[in-house]
C-alpha cells in the first residue's frame, strides 16, 4: 500500500492454508500477495499484537522493528472476533501500556472537509486535501481554477476557443465546457448538444411520435446558472416541411412541440412569443397562407420552413423535440435545434456607488460556518473605509481598506481576532479598479489583492472552527462605529453566490446602481490606436481608426497582392483644385499642411524590386517606400524645398519571405524610421512643407506619369506578397478596402485576397491554400443551400452517384492517354531539357516563384 501512516483505518487479512499464505490489505483482493512453502504452516498457541511483552525470553517474541504505535480494532482469529473488553478485565490474555476501547488518534477526515471531491488524508495533527483533477484548488479544494464566464476570460485578453466556466465559483456546481466567441462587442457563450445538424423525419404520427432528447454534457442546474447569469440567451429552431404540419394553427391540436426547462411542454415555435401558438411568420403576418400562423401548417406539397429563435430565458434550454405528422403519403420533414447561445455577464459588471460614509447596503446573514470566500472589485479615492462586515455574538468577519496602501481581512471564530493584511507598493485609492479575494477555511486564512503576493495565516490546530454570525451583512458600511466606504464595489461574490448590488441600490438612499469610469482602468487593453468606449456595463474597444480589429484591436488585417494589384485611398480635397494649380495657390491649402506622418505596416515578399507604398500630393510631392533590386528598403521623400531625399535601410535583404514591420514617424522636421522594432535612422529636415495630400497607394501605382525613374522601375514590378495592418495617421487604407469597400473612398484594381501574413510565413509557401476562418466551432453548413440539397430524395442521390462514377471513368481514361503520350516522348524531350536548363536551379529563381505560387494557390477554390 501507500501512505499507510495517514491516520485512517486500514484492514489486514492473513490467511494460511497448508502450503500457501496470503496477505490482503484493505480488502483489495486484486493486489493480494501470495507465498508458497514446502512444509505445512502451523501457528502457535499465542498471538502478540503491537509488540512483545517484557519477558520475551519465555515467549520467543521479537520486535524486528520498533513496536506499533496507533490503534487496532476488530481483531479476528480463525474468523472468530476477540472481545477486547475481556482482555481489559483480565479474563482473556494480558496487556500493557494500552487504552482499551479508546483510540488516541482523531479521525480528521470524518467529517470530510475536503470540498468538490478532493481526497482527504491526515497526519497525527492535521488533514490534507488532494485537489488533483477536481477543477478546484486551495487547502480544502474550495477555489475554482476556472473563470465564471466568457466575459471574464475576455477581460484577461483571451481569444475565441473552448474554455471551462464555473458559474457559481466555489459553489456546489462543477465547471462546464463551453465555446467562447470573443470576436465582437457581444461575447457569445455556446453550449453544444448531441444533435445540432439537420435531421430528417418520416413515418411519425400521433400514436407513434418521433422524439429526440438533447444531452448538453452538463446538469440542468449548470445550464440554469449559465442562463440566469446572462443578459440574453437563444436557440435556433428550424422546421423544414413537405406536407407536414407543425403547430396546426390557429385552433387545432399541435403536431409538433418542444420541451424546455422543468420538463414543460411549449406550443410556440422559433421567432414567436411564449403563450401563443404561432411561428415567426404569424407575428410578422408573412406566412405563405394567411389563414395559418405557420408556413408549414399550409400543408403544401413543396418544401418550405418555419425558422426562428427561441429567446425566452425561463424556458431554455430545449431538452426534447416531438414530431407527429410525417406518416402520410409524400409527407416529410427535417428539423434542427441549434446550440444554446448566450451573451452578457450580469454578474461581472454588477456594481454600486457609495456616495456617503453613512450609506450602506444590507443583505441576509452570511452563512459560512466552515469555509468562507469573499471576492469583489473596488475603486475609491478615500483613504480608508469598510467594504463589508458581518457580526455575531462574539464572532465577526470584516474586509476594509485600512490605509491607502493596505487591505485588511479580519475574522474571529472564537479563538480571538485574526488579521491578514496585504500592503501595496502603490496607493490603492487611485480611482482604478482593484481586485480583492479573502478566504477562510479550517486550515488557513488568506487575502489576495490584485496580483500582489498572497498573505496566508495558518489556522490553529485545535479550538473553535465554526464561524457563528447572526446579524445582517453590511456592504459598503459597518454595523460597528467604524468608517464606511466611499467609492464603487463591483462583482461581489460570497461563497460563489453573486449579490445583486444594483437591484438593492435602486431602493437605498445614498447608493446608486452601476459605476462609470471603466476605461480609466481597462483602457490600456485597447491596442494599436483602438479607443476605449464606456458602456453602462463595461467597455469595448472601438477599432474604427485602427488598422487592426478584434475585441482588443490586436488582430491584423492583411491581404495577398499580385503584381498588378493596386489599392488607392483618395483623400478628400480641402478646396476645389484647378488644372493650373501652382505654388501660388499654396494659400488655398494652408489648412491642409500635414505636420506629421505616422505610418506603420508589415510586409512579406520574395520579389525585388517592389513598390510597397506611395503617397502623392496635388503639388507633385511624394513619399515612396520601395524595395530595391538587392533587397534594401528605401524611403524616398520628394519635397518642394529639400528636393529628393533618399533614406536607405541596408541591414539585410528584406525580400526573404519573412514578415517585417516598418514604422515611419515624422513630427515636424524630425524623421524616425524603425524596422522590426529597431531604430534604423533619424533625420532632421531643413524645412518641411508636405501638404495637400491627394492619394495613398498600396502596390502598383496606375497613374505613373509623375514617378521618378527609380520609383517607376519598382512600380513596373508592382508588389507581389502580403501586406498587413497598414496605418497612415488615423486612416487604415487596407482595412477600408477589405471591410468597407462600398463606403470608403478606396479603389481596388487587380486581385486582392484577404489572408494572414503570419500563417503564410509559418507554412510552406508552395502548399499554402485558402485559409478558412470561422467563429462557429461546430462546423455550421451554408444555410443558403436550399433544403432540397440537404434532404434530397433517394432518387436524386442515386442519380448524383451515377454522374460522379461516369465523371471518374472519363478522368481515368484521359489520364491514361496523357501518360502514354508522355512516355512516348520521354526520350526525345529529356535530351532537349538537359541542354535548356542547368542541373541545379538557381535559388533566386526558386525564391521568385515561391510567393507567386502562394498568391495563385490562395485564389483557387476546391470543390470536393
């Protein structure tokens, strides 16, 4: 065995039969140990337990190791129990140094204080909890290791994917695996069930109905907690029908229905409202037959459907669907119930603002006799104040900000007050959100503030351990004479249960629901020029003026260019321009002088020379970024005063099929050029006058009349490769071309294919194919296909198979013919090829064709 000194009871069985002896531990027959001897085994007349008597010379009893220290019970010899009370009375055997009928080892695992399935073990003085594979952590497996919602994962900067969420934290409900779609302002949580595809039904009637029950790989309580904590939930319900009635509206008995939470039968379909027997078209008055409230109830011979969203949270999730009208001639149906989808975390942003020191919210008594955890966010400008307090006759629990740099957790469970204090190196009353988590269990008291080191105090081994509280719980104030809290408290949880601060604040003077100013704390999560925008419940990142996108403006927008591809962004003219515009008209553009350029982009190519970016003005000035023939990067300024200025970055060949990042920043006369986050060049212009910008072009410039010879030479080759996240001041021309081509002043010529530069660099460019991206992890099919394709008749399927077989036969014949012809010409052509091409292709030629292959591959569509 293992860990047999854990303070728990173990059973030992020794069985001797003739030549064989067996030893079994803890009644585990699978691990019993056997031994065989040549002679028969006989026991003596006396049995010694625990050690040998002092007069061991007579008994021939020896202690090979130290005598046993511990407890024994239920001693059986030859299956007969031995009464230890008779031993105590002296009528059976003898003993010394024993406590009979009393075990001196306390069973510290009964009752078991390890939570959430943690395994208990013990020593002489304390117990331990093994929390492996439970989803929880801590001294008693009390803390969930998972976040409460997808909103919380987004707040940590996570991207879309599968996550475990624990809606009630340290509460009794276990973690649930969900898909978090973190790609937009609304963070969607999706829970899949066992049948989200389109399912065909035939042969069902009222006597023999078709029934499908759904399994979400979770308990009803877990799903209910997820739904109740969300702002909005939905499930798509689709019923495709051909001579198969759905709800039999307006007055008949329904032919189909669904069952929701609490095993309730519901007679409305997706897109309609609870309590009325209708489909979406009935509410919209758009049904095929206006006498009915569902399209399918018209009972027509051709395919139609009723599709909509079930969005009444009190009835979700759908647990069963029943269909009864597919048994008539030519009658057929197909149904689909989508995954449960919810967005919005009502708990994460639930907040209250305390405006006076005397204001507070009160809640029922906090019941946390054995274990307690308290977590919340706060922000304040006050130097001190009590976050919450609950009193008993002698016991109490309190969390407070005791000074601008100290948070204190005080508790008394009868052993006297215990205080855990965390000191911060910077003030905590800076009107920024800070996180606090306090916990108390039988083994320790702990306090965590933000990401500072946790303060842990070990609990005394013996003594009182039940926290007895009887007063109301005060939040933001105190029942004693201490100072109340001024500021905001958000997302308050006690033992996994959320306290609805907003609802209670609506009816309490001096306290307001909600708390503004989230961007002051979380604005730094918006990257690359994204702007933090306040919401009543949280914030979001506005990526309008950023070249990036996504929830934090961190996802690159990139595209593949061919040699002829051109993306041109036309700037709005400040005033009408005549054909005879000259330097004398510079006053017209006085307000259009650009005092700075902040340019940033990434590129990947294997071709030189190349024209990456070109900016021109109405005064024939320009800024061009090109790759020269040898792979150097050139930034060329043509100015009216300074003439042509050429800045060359010759730190390597940039046409090496690797992703390079370029930043060109000009502030007044000072120019800074960075490549791959390394400062490459600084320059001070004598006088800068870059004004009246006309257009910005990526790739080939189609109007190349005014280009100088070097730029014109690069422009002849255009740009073949990948451009990513192009930014010019507050304008993102590539993003505008890909996301808003119809409304943005942008013109695209040639082939522009959205792609991902980083993935192209990581994969073999010769085998790069179209990158498909989807926020739906469950592989939704294209809903635009007609249902006749999804549930086609058997004859259509057979016809399709025959057509495919004939096509394959023709392909085989064509391939064989081509092979025979090539074999015939092999000897003749091999000699000719040997003369035309060298034995080894030049590496530069390979590099030139590699990226072109990538572009052409990405344009292909594959039909299987």
